[in-house]
C-alpha cells in the first residue's frame, strides 16, 4: 500500500508540474490586453469617415511602407518617440515603448484584417502584439503598425465652490497654562481637508471642521479641495495663540488694605503671585 501511495503521489506531482508548464506556455507571448478584430478593413487612428474606420484619436506614429511613415523593418527601430522591436514576417510586435507618451490604441494590420489593442487610461509599453490569423489559420506578416494617442482625461466634475475659515477665540488661563481655542469651519461639509500645524502640533479637520485648543505659539494652516469642489481664497494662512494676561482687580486686596491698580502678570507667574497673596492674607489673619 505504501508503494502504491508513493507512485500515486509521484504521478500527481508530475501532472501538476506538466499543468504548470502548460499554463506558462499558454500564458507566454500574450499582450497585456486582448485585441479587437476588425475584418476586411483598414483601421485609422483618426476620426471615422464614410469610407474608413477611424478611432477618433490622434496618430502618434506609424510604421509602414508609405510616404512619411517610419520604416517597417525587423528588429529595433524608433520613430516619433516610439521604440519598437518587430518581427515583420512573423506578424509580431515583440515590444513597444513610448516613454512618457500615453498610447490609447495600437493597430496591427496584416493581410485583410487588423488587430486593435485598446489601452484604457493609456499605456507606455507592451509586448507580443500580433496580426490576426487568416482563413488558413496562419499569421500574416505585418503591413503596418499605428500608434494612437490616449484621449485626454475628462475635466473634473465640479460640484460647487467651498470656503474655509480658521479663527481663534479669547485666551483663557487655567491651572497655570494659557489656552487659546481655534475654530475651523469648512463649508459646505466635505468641501476640503484642512491641516493645522505648529510646534509639536498637527491636526487635520474634515467634514464641517472642528475646534482645538492651542498653547502659545505661531500656527499655519492649509486647505486642500476635495474632488468636485473649488475653494474660494484664502486656502492657507497663519494664526497666533497668545500668552494669557492675568489681571488683578482694581481696589484694595482683601483684608490687607493694600491698593491694587490692575497688575497684569503673564503666564505661570500669576499663579505664583496668587499663592504669595494668599499666604500674606493668612499671615495678617493670624497677626
């Protein structure tokens, strides 16, 4: 039984390996897109007319035997920014590369028919484009190859205009710290994303905006319009979070008889002064 199992396992492994090889062979030599067959007609990049089939695209380059065309030769050649490697008699464009030119379609003509390779969104290279098989099941040689430019992208759909405002409120002094509120308003909701940054601080606001609390310092903000919106200026700016002033009230300090004319103390120093005054009052009460 062990011998039978071993043989079955070996046979299974061989079949699996053969299947993988067949998949590799069948998958090799194929372009990245399936061609569309046009029978018994010449296909042109340009707009269709009464007498010709056209794709409505601009022609970038043509490799053929006609006047003004780039030579149709075996091996590598370049024309109008397109580099091709051709097997003319074998009916194969072994490779093409257009650099940074977006190609929307490639027409490979052989015999009476054409294969057209369409590249949605545009492409800059591919391999193994072929002529269509003829009625005898043979692949005719290449008569010409056309490269058509990809159509320009459609303009973005604009839903409307948006605006952003970033404002600070009054500084408050709590627990020895200065805090300044900031409000970000995005209108309408979702029109933009707003990023507010400062020393050790960064926050992004979405939707309708939001609020945050800032410590003293300089902050900058920038807004990026979301798809479908155009922002009305301003789209960036700066805000300042000030250091709070703690002001002692006018009049005599409680139980001291010492007059105050409104002393302003910045930052944590006010907390220290408050403790000192409180300590002085307690000393007077025990005198």
